[in-house]
C-alpha cells in the first residue's frame, strides 16, 4: 500500500519560482518524516509581479501531469486571460479554447453594467484592461515570455499555457479542506459542491473577496484562501478559515499550509515587487 497523499496549500506564488521550489523541497522533507506524500495545491495568482511567471506555469503544468500539483485560478489569472481575450483572441482560437465561464468578457460586462458602454467603446475598455494588467504585474509576466508589454503582436504565449489558464478551476476540495483564491461564503461553497453554475457575484467573491465570513464557509472542512498579503498565516477563532498569502512577491514569505495536520512551513522571499 502506498503512502497517504496529503494536501499542502501554497499561497500566492506570483512568479517566484525559486521560492516555490525551495518550499516544495522543504515540504517534501517534512512529509517524508511524517510518512505521507504531499499534493501541492496552488491557490491562484501563480503569475504577475515576480520574475518567472512563465516558468511557474511550466512547473505547474508538469506537476499537474505528474499528479503532484493542482492549480486554481486567482484574480491575476483573470487579468492575464482577459487581456489575451480582449487583445489577442487569436491566441485562444489557436489553442482551441473558449474563455472560461468565470472570465467576464467585454460583451458580458456591458450587459451587467450597461452604463460602461456609454462611457467608452469596447476597444477603449480593452486597452484599459490591458494597461491595468501590465501595471499590476502583467509586464513582468510578459517579460518572462520574452514579450514586449507595449506591443501585443509580440505576445507569443504557448498554446499549452493558454489551455492551462482556461481550464483552471475556482474551487478545490478533499475530505478535510476546501480551497479558493479569495474568501468564500457558505453560499458560494454550497453552490460549488453542488456543481451548479456560479453567479457573477459568487465568482467575484471567489477571486476578489477580502471579507472574512461571519460563519464557516464549509462546516465540515477547513477553508483555505490567499489573495490578501499578511505578515503571517491567520486563522479564525474556530480554526475553520485560514489565510496563507504572506506576500512572497513583496519581500515577505511563501507559505504552505497542511490542514490535515495543522502544519505551516514557509521560506523567505528574495524578491520585492513595487508598482
């Protein structure tokens, strides 16, 4: 009988490949001593700000194929895909991909917020979204691919990376843990468990919410999220909500948390991004 596979949830990587590899090595060493095999659950924001977003995605794809990694979407994957879908839709077409259901397209944005269409043309909003992304760390992502952020025609993103981004889920769970990028509510997690389509407000919370829920999102599981950089891992009083983003791209640490054993490991970051 093989060793038990146990989830270790890793906070926002943000292109910090050296820190990710160092943390995974540390976790493997601890898991060997404990007698289990780690499953690395990357809870979103793999890309942007740090120096090696392309290489982090390569690593995550290899881990997914090997069965050692699971990768969720965060708001920075949303930024990345939205820019590609708006500016370079030919890349998604070449990858035979449709925009994932959780990505709000420009037509959908105008339906949800009709006033925006009266303020600027779709092409102007596409430029706005592109510029917002590149100033929030997207420029570093494009540089990691050898692309010029100011010249979308140079954006040569591998097909397998676009497929990887389009196939990212918003929620992962096992018997002990439920993981989302940002903070979820009980309503959000119930809908995810039921495999029903999530509403736009639910999707926005799973990618963006910083509000700690008043009750456990899942009474049977520990809810682990990232998104908000903190100086240390934060647990709710009942231990049912754990936040593990410790600012790896901002000179902080990259943290891994094992809900099954309530263990935390982290490595210091050598990188400090400033907008």
